[in-house]
C-alpha cells in the first residue's frame, strides 16, 4: 500500500504473532491501525509438515484468541491439546506430574505452530492498512504524532508507534530505550521427532546437567522437540547425522517414549534473557520480544506477548474513554506498570530455574530433588503450579475474560 501521509491511531512495526494479533485486537476495538512488515508470511498449509517452532498456548492466553475470533481458525486446522505435564531429573528418584483434572479443565493447554497463529491473524486484518513489504527507515517523535519513514519513501503518521518486531527491535533502538540481560551460553535445538511410543497428550520434560529435553505432543502422535544444551554440546549435536542424533536424543530423554525412530529437519537458536528498561516513551510502546525475552524452559514467551496485547488494548481503551489519544503517556504508563510487573516475575522465575537446574553442584542437586518431591506429594503446591501455568483469572483485561 502506498499513501502520502496517512494518520492512524496506532502504527505497529512487526507482523509476527504478537504484532499481528495486536493489530487485529486494536482494529476490533475501533482504533485505526497500520501494520508495517518486511515480508508477508506464507499461507499456512495443513499438507505441509510441522513448522520447526511451536508454542504452548495456555488456556488463559487462548481466551485472547477466542475473544478475537482467531482460535476457531487455529483449532480447526492443526493443534494438539495436552492434558498433563511430567517433569523429572536425570538420575533422580522424584518426578512431578501435573494434570488437568486438578483444576477441572479439559486440558492444560495446546501446542500450536507459530506460523498458524500468524496466518490466522493475518487473515483477520481486514480493517488494517498493511504496508508490506516495507521496513522502518527512521522514526521521528513529535509532540502530536510519531512519524515512520519507510524504505519505499512512504511516511506513516500515528498517535502511537508500537515496536513488536522482536528482540532486536529497530523501534526500541530508535526510541533510545535500553535493555538489560545476558546470554545463557546455550542453544535450543528444535524439530519434529517420531518416538516409538505415543505421547499420550502429555508434555514431557527431563532435566539433564546440560539443560532440559522436552517433548511437546503433536496431533499425529509425533512430538515437537526442544533440547536445551550448552553451546559446546549444541555444536556437537548439530554435526551429527540423523541416526546418531536420534540415538543421543533417546538417551538424553531417558527413553521415556522409547527409541526416537526418526527426526525431520532440525535447527537451533541461541538462548538469552533480555528486558527493556522501559516499555513506553512518548508516542512509543513495546510489546512481545521487543520488550522481554525469557528462557523458553517454561514455554511462556508467546503467552507473555499475548498478555501484552490484552494489556495494551485495555490501556488504550481507557485513555480513549478519558478523551486522550493513543500516545498519551498516562495510559501508556498504566500498560507498562501492569505488564512489567508480571513479565519481570516470569523472567526471574525462568532465570532461577535455569540456574538451579543447570548446575552440577551436589547441594543444588539435592535441593532440586527435594523440591520436586515436595511438589509431587503436596496437592496444594501442585494446584498452585497448575493455576499459574494455565493463566486463568477472574480479573484483568477484558480480552482475558
């Protein structure tokens, strides 16, 4: 799309999961919205094999997609409900099993391919002006508007610009928002594996000294793999042929689903923690990985991003009701306060888990086993963990109700 100098309530840079869902949510809330994306995503094809990257969508987060009429498109095409989660440590005697019956839900979540969520959102962008292919070339912030200069020469003016383009956000950099964080010196190897035994709709996670090995259930009986490993081991695994890799994976998983018989294409990505020191500045806000990157051990990255969507819509609607435009700092700070507190808590939890379960210290190993044993044997502890994992709450933004 080309236009001379359009004016919008919100211009979103980044059309991935968080950016595209946010665009749908704001347009459904009667904000005028522009979406800037460098590359139009391909249509999702159920005849193609599973995407390398999947997400565990919690019931609470699923409500966001349901309330935007996006979940039906996901569910009817390809996703897999899981009813339990089993966690244990290599060499340990204790194990923790969390199941849906403890909280009276039909499932604990769904495993969904990332590109399916993106496709479902893009098909719902009927009231959004899409600038694609286009990249942000510069960002000018004035008292009355933010102005995006795109690489095709187009200028897009909006009351608010949202950076939702990932961990290396150009919007965040242009706004001068700093980040804090560190690399974990690990990589996560992902792909689709065929185990000898069916997953039984359970998410399996075994902690090893170099990181957890997780099998996430897929609808055809296979599993999506997430193998977190120190950089040296990850590099070694990348060089293995498929047969040797499957043998190593069978061993690392404790043969919980029998031998790993086959693995399709695989890839890996580096793991880090990153957090923006601010989620907003005048006329600018951040959402998703542009604001926070967590260790994927707990599977909370996309869930946090979709909760950002719910929180931002709530704040901007409150501002509009008070007669303020979308870039008003009073209501952007409301979004920042609500989301930063929850995101920092999750960053702290996942970072602590990584450090405790990534240590070979015998004292920590003993404490880990005690913690798993306590959680496994005390029903109130298990229930509290499940309630947190499913993300259901009677309070909060309307998109979560």
